[in-house]
C-alpha cells in the first residue's frame, strides 16, 4: 500500500510508492529508460497487458477489452495510489501519514503507436477531451477524493516511460498546497481589484499583443509574463468556468484547435521537445468561484531544473516570453 | 539587464535572464550539453577566462588572479542577476516587475579539474566551507539583498554545465515564497508544541534509527521521512543556529566529515549520480529564530520531475527513505 507522508515543516505531502519501482524499465535505483524492445502494453491486441479497461470509445462498436477502441482508459498498472481502502490518517512518532488512497488512470489517446496527440483528426481529439472531462467528473463522485490532476508527460526528459500517446489522471484525498495557493492567489486579486485575474490577463495580453501566440473565440494561448521555463505556454478559457470537468461539449472543438496549435508549434519550431502539460482545475470540494478559472500549463523540458529553483521556487529563464511568443506564433 | 517578473496569481518571481542564453554550450533553444572540447575556464592558467576574482585561498601566497589558488571565487560570467543599479520596482500593465539586481558568484573548489568535492583533503574542504560562509556573510552587508542561496549542481542532469568542481551563490533582493514558508512552517510547529522541530526530528530519528545514515557530534545525516525523490538526504546541525553564515569555525571539521560521507556514499552506492545540494539558511533580514535552523538538502537526480509534481507540488517517490538509509549507510 502506498503511503502519503507529510513533511513536518512545510506540510507538503510526498507519495511513497515503492511498487512503482517494479516498472519494467531498466530501473537501477530509479534511472528511467524508455522501454525499448519490450512489447507495447498500449498497442491494440495487447489489451491483456493492462488492467481491465474503465471506459473506452468504440465508434464502430465492439466489446470491453477488445481491440476495436480509438480511446481507452485503464488503471495504471504501477499506480502511485490505490483506490481500495480507507485513509487511516495517523501519527508516526512526530510525523503525520495516511494510506495512499486515490486513483491513477491512464488515457490511451490513439490505437496508433506512432500518432502524435496534436496531429489526431479533430473529431478524435474531441473524443479524447471528452474522455478527460468525463473521467474527472466520475472520480468526483467518490467523496474521499478532493482534487484531481490531468497531465501529459511527453518524451523521456519529461518523465514519460512509454512513447505511445497517453495522458494520466490522478485523484487525491487531499488538496495539494500549491493548488490551494493558486486559488487563494486568484481570490486575493479579486478581493483587491474586484475583477477576475484571468479576465484582466486576457484583456491586457490582447491589447499589448506581445505574448499572444494564438486565439479563437473560446481560448487564448499565451507565453506567460513570468514564464518559469523557456517557451512555457498557457491556455486560458475566454469564458468563466471554475472546473474543467464542468466544461460543456460546445467548447471542445475550439479547445482541440488551440491545443493542436500549441503542441504542434512546439514540435515544429523547437524540434519535437519533451514537455509536461497540466490541466489546472479547482478542487472538487470548492463550488463555483468567480475569481478562479481552469487553465492549461505547458512546460517544455529544454533545460534541467537546478539547485537554485529547488531551493527557492524562483525559476531562472533565459528566454524572454516575448521572444518565445514570436517564435511559436509561426506555423505552416 | 535581467528582469524579475512576478506571477499575478501565485506571486512567485521568475528571473528573465536572456544573457544566460549566450553561455558557450550547444544552446539550441535552451538545450544543455556539457562543454566538451572547449577550454575549461575554471582551470589554473585560465584565470583570464573568468571575470576578476572576488576572493581566493592561496596557502602558499601569491597574487590575485594568478594560478596559485586552491579555492577561488569569481562573479558568474553569465549571471542570472546583476550587482549594479537600483531595483526600480514598477508595474507593467497589470503585472509587477523590478530590475534583476542581485549577486551571482561561482566558488571554484579545487584547481584539479578531476577532483571530486567529497574526496578533497579534510583541510581543503574546510577552506571551501569557510569561503561559502564568508561570501554569504559579505553579501549580507549589501542592504538591497534579503536572502542568499548557496547551491551545488553536480552532473548535467542536475543543470550543471561545467564539470570542474564548483558551487554557486545567488543573493536576491526579495525573500522567496518557499523560504518564507519554510520559516513559517517551523514557527507553526514551535507555537503549537513549544519545541524546535529540528530538535524533535533529531531526537525521534535517533530513537527510531531507521532513517539515520550517519552522525557525529555536530551533525546528523538522515533520509527525510517525507523524501521527495529517491535517496534524498538532509544534514541537520545538532546545535541551534538560524543562519549558516553565523556558524563558527569550530563546526567545520564535522561538517566536512558529514558532507564527505553523504556525497561519497551517493557516489559509491548509486554509481556517481547527478545531484543538487542546497544550503537552506534563514533570510538575511530575520534575526535569531529559536524555531528555525539552517540545514542542507541533497537531492539526487535519478528520476525526471514529471507533470504531476509540477501541477501539485506533491512528489511521487518510488524508494522508501528507510530503504535509502539502509543502502547509503554502507561505506568502505
């Protein structure tokens, strides 16, 4: 059973998940190597290599765990957290811990092992986005879960161990400190100015037009003013919605378009870099918050995070966001 | 001039330092490669390749910028921050920014380009530690500086671009959010229990003896209970001292011993991994705080930080600290 352990000073939780050390990578004390030469557990025909599916999209019909799917969701075989059991929050001497309860799912985004997410046909991409939303919404029904994070690790430098297109969804029994801080920060701005910070950012960025990379009627893609890493990108909805899982189907065509532009531009202009993509949504237990809006962060992995960043939370970024936007606006 | 830019929601600062993109690495949009084939600017005889030295140790005598040094401190040639000028804190539309004022120094720890820090003779290592302390103390005199971080990036995976043994010191005009949180967390514990959290940790860890790796009369080396990454280590002083820069010479022999054990054990037991080492000291502007104690964090870079960690601040660690301690206790 994984354990959630709390740092006695910062109160940040760490997940100690020793079963993940058993992943079929050349794992010598944690080194990560792509699983070259091993069978691909996400390929059609290999459905038996994953735990039984939770849900799948089968436009032409078919049966659970057959190979007729176009999008497939399975539990992570080496989960960071377990769904079964109670939290059993307890002391351990002077420390605090609880059982590693939570969900850890994998969304396999295409049956084609060479497909790139951003090059999927528009309708297929919309199916994937609907699956993201529906899984987040479904996990919200489990009252032990307080927050979920949908994320995509692309490329081994970003922590990905399998190259076949996939994203992951983790639901947690606690709201992470950083997520609370994000909501609190947006609230602070709202209380001070009586305006929504996301709305103000969109207005200012459109007026200045130095960091806008792309926009459509529903979304804006920007290189954030205080970008932490070179070529960081944010996708912000132009409509008010606190939770990603409450977003209606009507927005998904435009979301697919902006995602496709963002990830396609990184691929084309920076030579297919590794990246992490994060859907920042509000905690499950918060209602509608007029000061907070879900949004997407994309962090290309072009430089290694070093000691200064780890010690301070300050990032040193050698590429100005204005320059990043200039480069990433160009697409054939 | 580098810029400090503040995120409008989280209030975290990013340093936009475009001159660092000019470092002589094969820098295509930020990719970091060791500078193989280029002359080593830290080698004796190449003193002209760095800015003029700030201070150096010359046990056998000599002159500034000659090659008779054993430890040498120079300004970083590609600094993240500049020493000259005023902060000029100002708005930029809805955002906040200021000039990137600060110090960025490099401590070259040995003239031998193949020397490993942890294998330096004890007296030499003590000289290095004294230089760390004295530089931090000297920068404290500049009243624009609020905090400094001493850190060591070892190996290219940790962000190091030069292999010759060195550490870095950055002084900042603001106290980073994470540093304030660390002090606040220790204060919260002190207020609740009327005891110092570091003292309690030392007592509990010694009694349990499952995560202690090494100790001497002045320091304890542990695998922290809520370790974020595999084989994370903490060095905690067994005496009360808020600021590293106020630590007296009498402790440096034991500090050299525990550092040498910790880094030597990583080298020997994990096959010379990359790591980041951070000296967490209190802000310059805080006085003595009976609840806070400087300490050292060592984070081996065996796995890549992925989207989940970036989105939540939660770390997933596949190696239990108890197992890490068992492995790292062994030294020939």
